[in-house]
C-alpha cells in the first residue's frame, strides 16, 4: 500500500516567517496530493491540493510543490500569522487517501 | 465546498453497549465514504471504505464484526461500534467523495468515550 512520510512533526516559526512541510510517498500510482489543516477537535479542512500533472500551485500565502520523479511534495506558507497555528496533514491518493503523520505548526506572535 | 454532516459530535456510553454514528452528505451524492479513527495528536487512520450499495472494505486489523458500516444511500453512511470497550474510545471521523471527484470532504467528527 501507499506509505506517506511527513516532516517535521513539529514546527515553530515567528510570525511573518515562512513555514515548510515536506512529504514523501511510495506509490508511483498516486496522482492527487491534498493538504489539510486541522484545528484541535475539529474536522480537517482542505487548504490546497495538487495533481500529478502539475509541478506547483499557489493560493495566496500557500503554495504546494510536487516532484513526481522523487516522490516528494511540500507545503509552503509565507508570511505566517497566529491563525495558521494548527496541525497540517499531507496525503496521497490512489484514489484512497493515505495521510502523513501530521505537523503541528505553532506561529509565535 | 460540499458539506458533510456527522452526528453525534460526542457520545459517552457504558462498556458493552453499541453506538451508532451517522455521516451525511448534505449537498452532493457521496458514492464513496470513508471512516477514520484518530487518537490524540496522531494522524487519521483509515478504518474502512464504503461504496453505496455494496459491502465496506476494511483495512487490515480492523474488525468488521465490531465496526459495522452501512452505506445504504448516496447521502448516508453509518458506523456502529458494537459491544464498545474503553479501548474503543477515540475520535471517529467520516469523509465523503462524489463520483468522479477527487476532493474529500470531512464530517465534524465524533468523540466516543466508553466508560
């Protein structure tokens, strides 16, 4: 099956700085890579996604890059704000979604 | 985005009882629904995949006789935790996807506490 690894497990950044979360996947058949943000006790919310035929996608302060050859994809958050503090999950779809272990992001004011 | 409703949001039950959790897609037809389990500060672990009108496919290690899944309509899937025990206490969350769509939408989750 698909194995998704996510790093780092925790990330603390100063407000205004950038945050980068990296994921790798094992199954070359995976073709859809969403990122979810989950606040404590709440449902995961889709924040951005990318398909395997695209290398990069940006939505305001959030961007995702995909290296299909290396089976790497990353989430970039620029100009971080306190409300960006949450747990972020990457996932790879075959089409069943396999999730990474999550990254707890803390933005220090 | 599409709306997925999940009820109840939390439930406390005695050991040995059964608990039913409902997951509804409110504004789209969910041909596939997924059930996950999430322990505190951990990732979402897929328990089973259900397609409307057919039997659910369970992940390895998930007891199908303990976690009964029904997906009788395109808008409703239920998860019944039978003979619940304290170790079944967890956050259960469903997600749904429409036919031909990649995006997955999550329910609000159910916190189950078994005493």
